[in-house]
């Protein structure tokens, strides 16, 4: 945590120094000296970063615009997800929620088909009632699935390094797959 705070303060001070420096060429030794004293490294050990002082790698730097806003990443590299991307909607998130939705549709369709074909069968879930229509099944289940997607998205966004966001879609996949299999067995 201390390293993260030090890195953030260093980045902000570098940005502020780049904006207030009269000439970029003259500000570089002062920046390297300030960075060296903050990190304990000498200027020879630090890499030259033209973007940190407002210059470009292929040409001489012009004077920085004092009204220019310096952008800082909201997700530091240390807080990104375990596979390195800072994205919340990554491949794994989309895959799990797609499988969850497919399992939901399979469960609802096998339930509706089973209820239409047999008058003595009934729905076990008390949310739907004993003999729900297809519209009632989808009208209740789809918003609950959307709520699960929203909750897991918010949890993954707030704690990107943790995998607890997978519990919701994982449980839904397991429950709806088991219910689909049960419906298929009951229909035969």
C-alpha cells in the first residue's frame, strides 16, 4: 500500500512539475533529481520518460500548456486483475454470463415444454407458481439473471484481483443445468 501511495504521489508530482516548468529541457535534471530523492535511486538508474515531462520520443519537446490536464490511470498496475488486463468485461466474465444465460433459457424452455405437455406436472419453484405461463417464467427469471450479472459486475469492478464474482454465475449455471436435466428426465 505504501508503494502504491508513493507511486501515485511521484506520478502526480512529475505531472505538476511538467506543467509548471518554464522549459522542458531545463526541467528534466530537476525532475530526475526529485525522483531520485523520492525513490533513493540516481538519475543514471532511472529510465528517461519523455511523456512524463511533456516531450515526445521523436523530437524536441515544446513548452507544456499550463491549462492542460494531466491524466492518471484510475486502475494502477498492482490492482489489475490476475491475468493482467484492467478490464471488467473480459473474456472470462462474458463467457460465464453467457453460459449462465444459456442454462437459464434451457431450464425455462424445458419447464414450459413439460408444463404444456403434461397436465399433472407442476413447477417446483414457489416464485413461479404451480402452472406458470412462458411469459411469467421469463418475466421473473430474466430480471433475476440481469440482477446477478449487475452484482457480479459491480463486485468484479470493486475488487478486481478477487475471484468471488464467479460465485453468482457459477451457481446459476449449476442450478439451471440441473433443473434442465431434471425437466428432460421428467418429460420422458
